[in-house]
C-alpha cells in the first residue's frame, strides 16, 4: 500500500519567486534612499549658499551708501573659503563669494556664491539687488 504525502511547505520555485520579489523591492527602497540623501545634500548646500549671499547683502545694506561701491571695488565682500570661515560661517566645498556693482545711483549689486558639490561639479547661487542712496 502506497502512502500519499501531503506537503504543507513551499516549493523551491515559490521560494525563489518570493526571494526575487523581495530583492527587487529592497533594491528600489535602497535606490530611493540614496537618491534622497543626494537631494538632501544638494538642497542643504543651496540653502547654505543662499544664506551666505544674504549675509553679504545685509553687510552691504548696513554700510553707508557712499562707500558701498568703493568697498566692493576693493574686494571687501569677495571671499574665498578661508574668508567665509573667518566670518563665522560654515563654508561649502571650495566656496567663493564674489560681489560686483554696476552704476552709481542706484547701485546694481550682484553677489555670486560658487562651490563644488560632492561629484566635483561647480554650482552657483546669484542674488541681485538695487540700492539707492
């Protein structure tokens, strides 16, 4: 008399299918996490650069109008990474800040912050304003 075995376990093809689905799902989650981390850093760097440009703009705003163009021409608000750090700010990777002015009254002032991201690509943020005296 032959006994019939009733199996209550998963078969090998079923287990392989589940493993493949889980592997795919985990790879999608991991890829999303890595992309989110990269976007977070890019956003943080852009926010930091904007803050540094606004810091320079506030310094310019708090300066006597007659000396703004002279100070910009003398490079008072043109900084490299060390100068940014000396202002009490946390500098970005190879950050530089440059400031130019055009005209006399009103002054057309442009502050440009440039830095390199983690892949070494050059990024920049530009703020522009008019100041009259």
